[in-house]
C-alpha cells in the first residue's frame, strides 16, 4: 500500500510472533537509514525483555530502537496511549531525516496508526458490572462460548482466558448492539497517517511458523524466561494488567509453584505460542489486506531476498505517481 501526497514515508513490518519481523526491521534500518519503532503491546514493558522476545541489547545498539521497555509492568498500555507515543516518535525520526520503521505483531496498534481509532461511544458502568457478574457466575469458558454465539467475528480474535478483552467485547455488544469489529470498521476517531505508507507482513507457511514457535518457547526457558516470570510475579501486581498476560508468565509460574514439570511448562508455552501466532496471522490477513504479504520466515537463508522485496516496495510507493 502507499499514499503519495508529498509527505515523508514510513515503513510498517508486521507478522505473527516468531516470524522474524524484528530481525527484518533491524536489517532494513541498517540498510535504509531508519529507526525501529516498537508496535508490540508486550515489548513496551520494561520487565518483559525475554518473555516478549524483545530485541537484544546488542541489536538495540546496532540501530536506534524506540518504545521498547518504556513502561513499567504496573501500567496499562492501550492502543490510544501507544498511538500518541508512536506519532511523536515518527515525527522526531522524520525531523532527523531518517525512515521510521514500525514493527510488531499487535495489529490493532498498526491499524490505529493507519486508520485512526474506532469511535466506540462511552459504555455505562452498569454494562461492565453485569458482564463481570455473569462471567463470575458461569465461568470463563461458558462466558466465552456465549460471546462466540453472539459475536463470532470478534470472538475469533480473542483468547478465552483474556478476561479483560472478552468482557470488553461483551459489554460493547450489550450496550450498543454492535460488535467491536463493526465499530473498528466504522468512521475512525483522530487522523490516520497521511504520508507515504509501505506495509509488509510476514506470512510464513504454517509448518515453518509453528516450528519457530516451538523453538522460541524452549529458548525462552533456557535463556532467563523462567527467572523473568518469577521476578514479575514477585511484584504482586494486579493479575488483570496486560503485562501479566504475556506468554510464558502463566506457564512458568505454574512450574515455579510445582504444579508442572519444566518440560510440561515448555510444552504449554509452545501450544500457547502457536495459538497466538495463528490468531495474529488471521488478523493480519483479514484486517490489513492493504499490506504486501511475504510468504516466508525471515531467516539467514532468505534475508537478502526478503529485505530487497521490502526495500523495493518502499521505493515504489515513494515514487508512485
């Protein structure tokens, strides 16, 4: 996709977890003269370097990275809060004559930048109270089943255990009679980015992506992810906070409490990571059709070709008539 109106360009790199998008963004920053800006809802948290697969300190030093580890786990980062921070970073990078490269798997953040935020009307508190009461009465699984019956399109994007987002979807449906998916397609609130936009999404074959997810789970366990989960739990934070929902926190916490063996915890994390990657892939395919899909993992074997494809797309969009 591209918008040609004489304003500076930005490059978006999206894709599911473990697809290699962070490595692609770094290589593009080095080759094109850019700054990498985080668009991942978990990589904003300082305490989640390993569990969020944040770029390593070595990689962060090779090219400028922004919005990584900038918030404490005790804070909540919404799409609106991220959008305000990202717009400021984009403006600063462009003022320095560099290319902003926004990278992440949180599709809602990227869509907010591209199209603005949906104007969902204020929801009266009683709708949230009713939803929470029903959730407590019938349990998470049954509550999610009700949401699937009434709003299958939006429910597909959610994990049943993500209580906050499931409650939000239900309360909006109850209060407005419309799915959050409908609101997100409606007239956006605030301005979208109006300069040159090039968006690429890594869409690896399912087998390759799942193998990468499995490898990532084991690497996290062996490289400090268990200790990171323990440190996060030791903060005694509200379990509804976004950082507490990060992949690996629940799985490794269960191991630390003696509820599972380490191999069982790693296997649980593998399964959770694969499910998350599948949901992300589905989201990008349906919600960002304007992006150019690259059907491969970003790996050393295909790095040159994929990097060149992204660079060519950027060049074409900037010089489009």
